[in-house]
């Protein structure tokens, strides 16, 4: 575990980072010993370790698992059984993972001790931008955070996102740290109404525009949502600044209290400056124009978020885009010690004290994605090889043992003795826009449900594939369908209403993370189906065969990213339809089957 240090002391933070990366092997061995010794009597470990807790027995006897293998233990804790079936410390929170199991978000156990370690992890990367970006310390951060409504399990364990945990960890005792760093008061960030919170955070940032040295959000998509919101509300925001009064629809007590600290008097001059910039025909460099002292934009831009880099660069007007850390609900993993590296070149340096890390080597298949090698060897953190791809396997202080994360990482080098990884992607995800991750099986099931709507009209689905369209915000899923008919010479033009209902049925059949993104978060656009002419998928097959694929082994890829292949599909499109309804989603789906 990370040693205690003063999170406000940047030199102390950097010193700890040097120490843990230099002594990577020793720390990893100590972490495993600590986890096994304290949890040896848990129900889960007793069955495998038989009273022993040495590294050799651990590697020999404990299986490498997925969430499905472990789900019954999580469900038992959620339903009221004691935490000691997996961990010697109480599970205080079940984190809502962006990943799903059977269409339901995964619930990841978290102890209070582990949460404290995660807060220290954040303190480790906090000094890095100041070390590399001149002038960053001359202002504060306008980082947009939003509280997600939480629920409880039957045993009254809170079910939260990691961001909500971070926001709720701000107490009167440590509030000074937040106030020293952030422009917006914590009471605005913790407002449960996202719309009011976003409006008031923007209002705070505009009023204090000269004191903003950094902007951002946890994910690139989140920041773009804020910019789009600004585009819809800038006139109203200017009116508030001009009159010195917040809009009457801002009724949340936390927002009203927080904004009153800054919106205390009319400021027509500032309102005119903002109005002049926002009313221009182009919004290129709008971030830099509205916040002239900003030095960077901070957001996760790796993985599926990389698609948003061009839009961030357009709005940022040359401001560097920095991606500071890599982690998941299961554990926090690594830091970007070179924050000014290009977003596409970001590598994360492992922090060996956060968990016990092992790695499954994977290979890349042209269409199917990443798969573990046949009879893979699970290697230790310090034994990975540069240039190789791996799936992380973690053992945590909160009760996960040899748990596969499902990500694919490529080793790019070492910092001291800790390996550095580039995030390649998710294992076998075919479509992803934001937090959603749709696998081939999920997509096939959704399309199977939708194509039933064609049968009464004598149409059949011959073949299909998909892609994600990031040309506008928010991005959307696009499906390419080739249709046939049960009736000879029937014109292959289904009614628009039929295809629109097919779009909606696909969306309604996808998992709750996707549907939450569409209905609640509004970070996914309406699904589109493009009908292609007969023979389009033969042309697609010919293309892949020309690149070396065997005809006898060819399988239509369920997701296409190759630009040449997409051109073939786009050239054959005969009609387009969009979902006209929003799929259902309810709060209880955070921890239930629907």
C-alpha cells in the first residue's frame, strides 16, 4: 500500500512516486503477502490456499477469473452476507463499473481503507502537470464533476460510481484542499441535479474566467457535453452575469448557496465580453477565447475516448490535452508522468503499491479482437516484455483475486523498474462511445430482436455490420443492413416507420449502460440503420479476401473500422433511418437485471 504522505506537498508526492517505481518487485511481493495474510481465513481463499498464503501456492491454486466467476460472492454481500466471505475488512461501497455482466453493470467491492489509498493515488498525479506546464499554479481548475444518484442494495450497502465516491469524500476537515484547487464550490459539484450543477459550474467559471488555469472533466465526452451545454445556454449565462442574478429555474439549495459566493453584483462589461465571443460564427478555440489564461484541457482521451481528440483540439485552439491516469472501478493502475505527450502516444506508469498485478499475454486477431494466447503464462508485473500486449489480472485489498480486467495494454517501456503501458482497447468490444461497451454477442442479440419486425412485411435480414459515428456530438451507433425478401422481385424499400422501429428495438435490447447513456446521460445519439444494396456484403468480403483472408474461413466482421471497408459500405447505402424514441432506463438497473 502507499505510505502516508502529505498530499499538499508536491515534493513529497513526487518522492513517493520515485520510491514505489524504483522498488517495484519488492513492493509487489509485499502487497501480495499483505493481501493473502490478512484474508487467508476468508471463505474464498480458504477453499484454494488450504491454510497457506505463500506466492507459489497462490499462483498454483487460485484460478484466473472473470466477473461471472465471482458474481455469486458479490451478490451474497449485496444481499446481506458478511464481507468476510471475500475480505477481512467491511465492504463499505459497491462501485458501479462501466463494464456489464449480462447487460447489468458490474458491482465492484470497495473498503474504506482502499478508498483512502485511491485518494492518495490521486495525490500522486496531482503534481505532475505543475511540473511540466508553466503557469499552471497561477490559477485554479475548472474541472467539471457531477454526482450520480446512488442506490442501495438489499443490505443497505451504497451503490455508487467512483466519481461520486470521490465527491462524497470531501468533508469539512479536508474541504480546504478542494477550495485551493477548484473554481467551483463543492456544494455545486455535489448537487444531484446534473443540469443545475453544470449550469452553475459554468457560471462560476465564466465569472472567474481570469483565474482559470486548467479546464476539463473525467472523460473527453463529458467535457464535450459541457461545451455543447454552453452553446445552448451562453445567452442566459450572460444575462445572469449582466444582472447579477441567477436564473429562477436554479432552485437547488446547494447551487443557490454556492453561486451566491460569486454572483453578487451586476457585471455588464464581463457579460459583453463573453457574449461577443460566443456569438461569433465559429466556435473554434472557444475555450481559449473564454478562458485566456488556461494552460491545458484535462480529460481521459485514451481508448474509446480517443475519438473525441479532434473536437477537443478544435474547441481548445491549441491548448494541450492531457490524460493523467489509467484506472478502473476494480483498481487504480498507472500515471502519465509525461502529461504533455501527444494523446495518441500516452503511456501510463504502473504504481506497484495499488494492487498485485499479473498479466495474460494476448495476440491481435484482425477481426475478432484480442484473445489470450493458447495456454497463456501469467507473468508478474516486472516480467512483462516491451512491445507485447497483455490483459491485466489484479488481486486487490478489497477482495478481488486474480481478476481479469478485460483491457488490453501494450508495454512501451519502463520508468525506473515499473513498466509503462499504452492502452490499446477493450477485449472484444465491438462498439463503444462513452462508458458503454457493446460486445458482439450483445449486438447480435439486439439485431435478432429487431429483425423480427421485418417478417410481417416479407423482408429478411441477409447480413449486417456496424460502426460508431463520431462526426457529430454525441456519437451514435450505425448499423449497415442488407435486406432480402421472401417475395420475388419485391422492392427492397421498407417503410420508414418500420426501419425507425427497428432502430428503437436494437437500442431497447442493448444493456443498461447504453440505455442510461441515451436516456439519462444523453452522451449517446439516436441509433442509425443504413440499408445497403443487394451484394454489398459480397463486395465487403471480396475486399477482405484481397487482403489475405481465406474465403472458407471468412466471417463478416460485426464492427468495421477500416476506412476502405467503410467506403465500400457507404457507397452502397440506399436509405437511412434513425431511432425516433429514447430507450427505457431506470435507476434500479444499476444493480438489478433490468
